[in-house]
C-alpha cells in the first residue's frame, strides 16, 4: 500500500487554497512600514524611530483559550481572531505602547479553508481597528495531535513606547484610586468553567432572561480593545499604572501593576455586574471567590491614578463616552 502525505491527514492542496484566500485580506493591514516582495522565511517591518525618544519594543503572546470551543460548537469563526488581536493589543497598551505588528499561529487536525479564512478575517479586522499590521503567521495541520474539529489559535504582538513613557508599578502610591472601565462580557477568560456549566449546544442556543440574544451570542462577544482610550488618557493625564483584567480577575491582575508592599482595597459592590455573570454563577452554583478569581465581572480595564487628578479624569472619560467607576484604592 502506498502512503502519501495526504493519506496521513495533511492536505497541502487545501493549505495552498487557504493561503490564496487570505493573501488579499492580510494585505489590507499592511502599512508603508511592511517591506513586501522580499520573499524570505521571515516578515520584515521597518521602524521609524524618530517618533520616539529612546524607543523600546514591547511584546506579548497569548491565545483565546477555550472560547474557541464555543465558536466551534456554534460554527461561528469570524470573531475569535479579533478577540485574539484585541487581547494582545491590550496587554501591551497598558504598558503605554502602541502596536506595530502581529503574527498568528493556527493549528488544527484537519484544515478547513473556509473556517480558517473566517478566523483570519477577524484578525484582519482587529489589526485594522488597532492600526497594526498582520505580517505573518503559521498554519499547522497536525492529525493525531488535534482530533475531529479541534484547533488552537495564538498570536504574538510587538509594539513600541518611548522609555520615559513606560507605565510602571513604581509610580503607584498608597491612596491611589482604582478607576474601572466596563468590559464587553467575558472577553477571553473563564470559558473552561462556562463550558463545564453549559455543556451542550442546546444551552448555547437558548434565550436567557436579561440577555439581548441567546447565551452563545453573549459568550462570543468580542474582547474589547482599549487602545484608543488608553492612548488618549496617557496623553492628557498622569496615569500611574493600568491593569488589563484577564485570567486571575480584578485582584490578581491589578496586583501585578502595583508595588509589592501595597494592597488593594476593592469595593465589589461599586458597580453593577452584567447579567451574564449572574447567569453563570446561578447556573453553576459558583462560589463568589471563584467568580472573582475567574472573571472580569464587568470591569475590563483599571486605571490607577492619584486623587488629585481623579475628578478631572473621570469627567474626561465620560466625555469620551466611557462609563468609569471608582472601584477602590491602594493601601
């Protein structure tokens, strides 16, 4: 019996068609900084260092976790790519950086070019909205590692910031206020717990009281990008530090951006949680301590500022159509 690469489960022809599908999409994200036509094994991005005083690169890599299992169950693949980009953008934006370029890694047991193209469409949309370029990536078809409809998605982002503009925990003092901005649902964290509670497609397609649509649509809401409001904030106010609320919740993530000798005093009743978190907690009988450690609970970003700028900063955020809320302070 003859054995071919295709018979082993790897379809190079399908991969070639996929690449042809996404080429025009990816080019939409290119800026003048992307060097095209070199034809090498790496992507090239030219840096304009004149815009920055002592420029520093800031990089981050992440995934969307098991949110992709919700997308797969509902056969809706055009949002998780945008989730991935926005999550990575936020991780460097809270350092004061602006994104330059993004690379992705997509691995699957069996490549389905239409589904994969939808994922790339989401990444392209995310890159365009965040003014960064999708300059490369890797698509891996690995039968035996990934089974049936399994796949994984990860991304790496690189941004830039002037050294004297880096946001650091060293700037945070005792008595600084914590000002939270709303999340757009779960963002990209807590989905393993959610899937354990809502373990069938029938749950995902069911309407729940208080939600605009069905549960699945709520769970697939795109992870919000905070890049624009962060950049506007740091240009107009002295921001001591910023926390992006991902896995580990409000307390776990915000401790990362304050000095070790300080503590957080959070008023957990200072904002109204989105109804989706009440639905999850009640359906799974989830302890409050687990809710706080697992989810953002409606707060996706936290600014840490001194009291003497807080009033003006709150007014500024409201003029920007944000809904800021003081949720606590450092002590």
